[in-house]
C-alpha cells in the first residue's frame, strides 16, 4: 500500500539537474520509488539500532540522539558489513561511536577523552581541559582529529 505524502522541500537546482539528467539519457526510472526505497532502508536500519539498544544495556545513548546525528549531520548508516565483519559487528562499531559522541556531548569533553578514559590509564583534569596519564602525570590535549591526543610541553 502506498500513501501520497504532502511533500517536502528539495533544492530546485539539484532536483532540476537530476530530472534533466534522467531525461537526457532517456532512463525510465521512478524518483519516488527510489526515495521510498531509501526511506525503507533508513527505517529498517533504525529498527535494527533500536533493537540493539534494547538488547545491549552497555549502551545508554538515546535513539533520539542517533536519529539527530543521522539527520543533522547527514550521517549515513552503513550496516552492509565489511570484509570479515558481519552486520552485527558493524552495528556494534556504530553504536560505540554514537555512545562516545553522546558521552562527549553530555560530559562536554572531546570524544578522544571519552575513548581514552575507558582504558583506565588516564584521568580527566578538574577543568576538563587535559587528560592526565595516571602513572606519569603527563598531560595531553585533544588533537585535531577524533582520535588524536597531543602531549602538553611544559
């Protein structure tokens, strides 16, 4: 069963260029069927994530946070599986990333700090600006990438 939706906004130039290209090459395709398939895939992926969150209590990230990340950052879920990894493994990797992002936002610290604190070798400075290596007292700041820390020179 299909439902005619009222519509949604798309960029005029992009839409017109796409339609022109389809016509130029005389391709018999349905844009609405393509959009429907993408929405179906998105719904299926979100349902898989929802189930994974219910089944694995290690994750506290709300599904609303994940949906916001997907739509807000145009992040695409890729649960197809990669070389040597099954779909379940890929979902766990995605959930771990979203959990780290959620903790980072909630605690107002860089994602890399969240990741490094999990190992127990570091602690967070009281002002949350530095990671401190417990054994040596050496301080680190977040680098430019998601997984990078830089030692603070004295």
